[in-house]
């Protein structure tokens, strides 16, 4: 094989590897992050979720509860600040409160167990009043369009993406992909 042909093959393989690497770096799909209101804070959403109905946001935190309802699963999430890679920060005690992440269909409650970190991208759908101890708290409700469930080091992470069907019906799982968590090396 001549060197020019080898160079062309090497360039094609390198380009493909770069594309695959860069695509794997987005915990939430580009279409959702492009639509997301980046300047909207969790405090603003929590204060008046109805004012922000329909807006797309990216939020994250720690799962503190899972509940199956009809044809969906609702996760109660303790909000945490996100890192530059959209990962909820470990050991960050600062939180703005809780939100509800609504997923279409059933989810494995063992996989989405208490203490797991999650990042979700979705539309603000409203609010739900929940009682915590003796207080009533407003929890913003987010209809999940895309999410990333973060595992502890070495276990990898999972991505679920949901799409609407052609007739505007309910969203359904499109794929589940497993990625290795390279931060842990």
C-alpha cells in the first residue's frame, strides 16, 4: 500500500474516531440542549413554574424517590448544581429544593434507586404540591425528553432518549446506550 493511500485511510479513521468521541461527550442530546433556557435558574422555576410552562430546561440532582403512575414513572429529585459536563456535582450540599421528573412508561426502580445521580432535559409542565413533614412544598414538574443516569466510578453510565411518534402520541424509548465513565480512570 502506498503512503498516500495509508494517509487517507488514517485520516478517515481518525475523523470517525473524533466524531464518535465528541458525540459521546453530550450527556443530553444536542437538540434538547439547543432548545434549553440556559439563563433560567432553578430558583426562578421553583418560585413560579406556571410562568415558565413549556420551556425546556436541563436540571440534575440525586434521586430520592420513584413512583409508578398509570403509563409513566415519576422520579423525585433533590436538585444539585451541574458541572460543565452537566453532571450533578458530588458532595455539593447546595440545593434549590426538589423537582419531579416524569418519564413515559415504566422504569426499573432498582436502576433508578435512591441516591443515584441523574441529569434530565425536558419541558416544564407545571407544579405539584407535596407535603414534606409539616410543610407543603411546590415541586416543579419536568416532562423528560432526554436523560442521563450517572453511575459511580467504573460502572459506566446510561443514556435514555425519548422521541414523539409521528402522530404526536406519547413518547417512547428510542434507545438505551451504555458508555464507560472515563473520568474514573
